C-alpha cells in the first residue's frame, strides 16, 4: 500500500512543479523557480521508489495520465485556461484508461 502513496506523492509533486513552471515566467521569478526544481526532484525520487514494485510502463502511464488531468484542472482554476469539449473528452478517456489499468490489468501490483 505504501507504494501507492509514493506514486501519489510523485504525481502531486509533478503537478506542483509544472504549475510553478508557468508561474516562474521562464525562471525569472525565484520562488516559483525553486518550487519547480524541488517539485521535479521529489517527483522523480518518489517515482523511482514506485518502480521497485510497479512495472515502469504502468507506473509511468498512471503518473503521466493523472498528472495531465490534474495539471489541466490547475491551469483552468489558477490560470483561467479554457477546457473545450474535446479536451474534456480526451481527459475522460485518460481517466478511463487509468481505471481500466488499475481495475483489470494483471500488470499492476495490488
């Protein structure tokens, strides 16, 4: 169960880092720039711990899929970026794919 916590921390850290990357304005703002670097370091470290038990393809699919959805939501909430119908449908398909992998695949460590 701890392995899923590692993956969750990796995902949240990556979302924070990516959101801070926009706020860093090309690394010209110190605070967001430091948060970006720290977030990516933590994300990759936690992802590396996850890979001890979850196959790399599965872990990366979950990490990137959930991250895409969360970063899109952050962009919408914090930066006012619009999400049109095709974007919403695409994110729905990503979520569906993550659910299929978690609930039905024998490749996922449970």
